[in-house]
C-alpha cells in the first residue's frame, strides 16, 4: 500500500486490480480484460516497482504494439519514479550506442530499473534482446512478461499483428517466468486463442472487468460532401463544446491526417498530424507537446495508440468511419468525456 499511495498517488484499488497484482506477484500467469481507463497499467507497474526494490532487484518486461504507447508509459513512470523505466525500439534517437547504454543500466541491479518496454518485433527479431533476457533470468532478476494489447496476438482480434503471434517463445524459453496478458477488448474466442498462442496453459487466472463507462457520450453525424465543410463542422464542434481542451481526431490515411491538421490550423486550432511517416524525433515532440496541452488536437492514424494515458482528453472524433453503397456520405462520430 505504500507505493500505491506514495509512488502512484492512488488511495485504493479499483475493480480486480488487487487480485491481479496478487496473482502476478505469486508467479501465476493471468489474462486480464479491463476497459480503457480501468487501471490495467497499475496491475504490472506496481508489482514491478515492488520487485525492483526487493533483494533480487527484478525487472518487468512489457511488450507493447505502438511506440507512442511505449513512450507514454515510459515518461509517466519516470515522472513518478525517476530512472525506473527504459524503452527499446528501432530507430530510437542515439541508435545502437544509446541502446547499449540502456542495456547496461538494465544489467546493473543498483540502477533502479523496474520496467523495460519493447515492441513485439524486438522480441522476435533481436538476438540482443534474447541474450539480455537470459542474463536477467540467470541472475534471478527476470520478474514477468507483460503482453499489452494482448488481443493483437489473435487473427480474430481487430488489431492482429503477426509478431504478436510469435510471443509464445517467451514461455518456451522462460517457462517459469509469469506472463500477464492485458487488453481492453477480447471475445471468448479471442481470449482462448490468445491464451493458447501465448502458451499460458490451463491454470492461468482470468479476470474480466465491466466495460461500462458512464462518463462517455457518443454521437454520429452525416458528413457533408465538401472536405472543407467537414473540417468546419469539426471546428464548430470543438469551439462550441471543448474550447482549449485536448482531443484526438482519427483518420483512415496519412494524407488525410496531414490535410485535416493543416485545415484545423487555418481555423485557429493548434493541431499536429501523427502517423508512420512523421520523423521519430518529431513524433516525440508532438506527443509531449500534446501532453503539455501546447498542442490541442492530434490528428492521427492508428499509429497513435488508443491507450495513451492523458487524463484530460475531452473528445475523440472519427473523421472517416464508413461509406455505404447506397449513400455517398460518410459518418462522423464523436466520443465526449464528461469528466
């Protein structure tokens, strides 16, 4: 309870958090379905901090699908507990020398590293990663593997990632290390397939929290035929309902993201595009600018993850949802957070 209050500034557990934390601290595998905003991150961050201060100085490894999510969690953890989190991904600033420096910190039991964040591609394709995991395991310092957005492992999931389907190698190489699989959405079929793919066996613990979010409201509008008119509708919505409040606009394509962001700026709304063609250094600047509310709106493809931990996001607009064969008009959907 000390770290819950002092490190994370949380007064009490919510939902199944306490049970999940107990399960993973007692070395049990677990599969968790918990809605966005329900507190999934705490279920592995808190155990990681506790074990990093134990005699063994254990390290928790988090596999996450998007660099934006990795940076977000790394930054948040280091704000709460400086030096506790490190990330590893391709094309990071500093290149191989920076990665080598970070691995040296991971290997140092006195450096205070509690969590490392990696992409599934790093797990499957990096010999260095496997070597470092074997060293940690040999020292008794490998705490757990966390599979974030675990539904990505299953072809029945809506965000299937081929490299996720190979993550069963973690249990193959490190059978005694617990796996904590977490996601906000998974049908029974997806959950069972993911558990098999990740080699959780038959005795893993399963936790499901309610998906109800009473603080959200939803609306759907027919889009106008003119691109400028659609942007003007979004501008009016933002100015009337959420002036100077943070939001996200999702688009289907990178080109759309650039165009919408530029158009919003011409209407006086500070907006930046975020997608895979944006340079890595610029992604970091955009993300941090938005987190500090210097940028009001991020216009993004799915490369800007849905799990960003920003408590004051007040609207999400989906610029393009569908076109039916019977109508040339698309739909515009908004999700508004009431608190």
